[in-house]
């Protein structure tokens, strides 16, 4: 008994059409991925740029040092206000969910 080939047989024109569709699909995926990445990086940059402006407090940046807490960061700013209020402003500006900070972390802090 002979083996029968039941696979799909395409003409030359059919094979060209399949290759064209495959190429178009790959191009669509690549372009879609590039657009997605471009919009995500643009969105992140826009959010970072306006983050401190959104709470209406003029801000500067500091890097948390070893052994520093949010309280010591606020106290070291030399702002003539109650340290509790400065800590509250730092939490608000940076959208912190907890008062825990880590060495090397960059924080936006109130200027005055």
C-alpha cells in the first residue's frame, strides 16, 4: 500500500500570497511594538516631568544617604517649618505609600 500525501498543495501564486501575508503580519507586529514602546516611554517622561508640579509645591531633588530616614532628610533641608509638615510634603510630592526610604533613593523635596 502506498502512502498518500494529504497535505495542502499551493500553486506558485498561492505560495507568494502566503509569503506576502506572513511578511505583512511580521511588519505589523514590529511596527505595533515600536509604537507601543514609544508611547509608553513618552507617557513615563510626561508623568515624571509633571509629578512634583501636580501637588503645587516647588521641589528640588535629594538622594537618601546610608542611615537616613524620611525624618532626617526633612530635618537636613533647613526649612523653617515643623519637620512633621516637611515630612508630609515629601510624602505627598513623591506619592509615597509608606514613610520608608532606602539609601540611594532619589526624593523630590520642598524648596521652602
